[in-house]
C-alpha cells in the first residue's frame, strides 16, 4: 500500500470500516500490487483463488437479500467495497468482473429470476463457485439497447434464441466456473416509434446447447479478465428462465445498467485515489535540481486539481448510492402508486450517467498526469500507472455505456425530451 494516505473514513459506519479493513488485510497477504501487475500481464482467466477470497470475505452481491444468499446490505455499503477493490486492483479487472458485472448484474438477475435460477446460479456465484454476468452488446451496437437484433421465438414451453453477443466480460471465467448471462432479445415486431418495446430478457446458461463462445479478444487493458462473445444458434431456453415479464426487457436492462454504473463510479474513485497516493510517494522523494518534484508548481498544482476532483467525485458517488437505497426502500410504494416519494428512476439515471461519465475519465486523466509527472518511470510497467490507464479506459470507451450516451441521458433530463437528438 502507498505511504501517502488521501482517504478519510470518518463518515463510514463501523461495519463499513470493518469491511474496508478486512479487504486491506486480505489484499496485503494475497493480492499485493506486484501480483496485480503480474496477472494483468499474464492474462486471463482470472485467478480462482482471488475469486474465492472475495467470496469468503462476503464481498460479492452484498445487496442481495439474506434469505436469497446475500447479506441484505445497502448500496451505500456496496460502494465502499467497490471503491476499495478499485484501490487494490487499479487495472480494474477485479472491480469490472466482480462488482460491475457479477454484483451489479447479479443483483438485477436475482430480482427478476425464479427460485431455480437463484439456487443454481446466483447463490453459487455469491459463494465464488459460478460466474454470472451481462451479455447485451451486439456486433451492430451496444449502448442502443432498443436496436438489438437477436431474436426469441416461443415454441411450446420453450423459447428459441438466435443472434450474436459481443464484447462480453468474463466469458472464459464463466466457461471455467459454470454460470450464465442476462441476455436481451427481441420477442416481437420492432415498432418504429417505440423500438424499446417487445424486448425480453432471459437467463442463458453458458453450457446450453447452441451457445457458441468465441475466442477471447486481445484487449488493451484489464488483461486478467477475459472479454469475448458468443453466438446463439437455436438455443432453447425454458419459459421459466425469462427474467421478469415478456416485452419489458428494455426497462429491466436499464435498471441493471444503473446498478452496474454506480459500482463503476465507486471503483473508479478507488483507482484515482490509489494513483494519486502512489504518485505522491514518488514526487515527494524524487528530486531534480536539488528539489523534490512535489515542490514544482507544474506538478503540485495539477496534483491538487485532481485531488479536488477526486473528493467531489467521491461525494457524488455516495449521493447516488443513497438515492439508489431510497429507490429500493420505496419499492412497495412504487408498486402501489407508480410514483416515487423522492426520486424517479429517470432522475437517478441522470446522476448515475454523471458519475459514469465523470469518474472513469477522472481516473484515466489522473493516470495520464501521473505518467507525465514520473517521466520514464511512469511509462514502466513496474509502476501501476500505465496498467491503470489501460484498464480504466474500458470504462471510458464503452463498458456499461459509451461516454456520449451518458451526455444524451443528462441532456434529456436537464434540457427536456424535446431536445433528444434521435427523435
């Protein structure tokens, strides 16, 4: 761990402090920075002992109710975990695979799945024995969920799915461990004025006949977590593996995206904090012309600016987590009245898009700055900065929605729907 400390835990609950302490103790023994850098170079699949360690600590899907295998904790608790995993592994492979994907989407799958899926897949994933995730992106698009072309046709008490999914996290890990994915398909005609309708979500086990995983991609970063895709050719899924109601998959998917984006924001806060702490240690010791680098305004002032942005981003993530907690606390009220007492889902989506746009870019830009501050050392893979830069870039370019998509959501909720460019 870095010697410089830029975190302030006084606003955490005692339980959250214990979580953070236990994560740090475990990481020092099992997942030091040297190993993070090494496994990023060695590539996927993700080390099973780390998955088991996360599960033993109870870090995966803590927001799932206790009676369904989770811990029944809040999103405010979950972001503490996600931030610390981003801090420990700035390549973001751990946070991407087991926070944004498994936890954000696992929680959402659990909400709309039947008991069989919970018992066979969700509970084992919480225990580190299986992998569950999200498979929405298709060759012709990702962020435009309403534009997907994969199809599902009813045949008796089964659905026959056809199509292709691409840029999917954890396919090799899912093949190794067993598990499956949330998959959206079109189950009715595309309505030009409402293309988001007739989309239906299913849970598709990775070992189902007709699911053809593709070779892993050679990504620029987060090398220890695989990215791939799969083709679905006449894949037969029982009707009870539908997630939620037929035709409402778009809405459920937007909920899942929101859950994942919160954890992306939290883990990016952790990455940024680690970068600044490691950089601070270096610039306070490295001298040029007889003075520490940290004394030069060309380095000191940008450092301060990034630190200010970090603290502002941290506050924004915490605000959004509280909004999400209120959203789920009021669920009974929403079902009865159709209105939230505090925040509408679209209001929360606006804030979630703000953190999805702002915080990963902050982490990337901070890593870029740090590489310049350190000079040749910043370009070396022996330090964390280039590993973090390449990893967090995946959050900037696409994972859980491209950057410009976030701007469209924010504009829609601030300027109004009359100014949506695609209508």
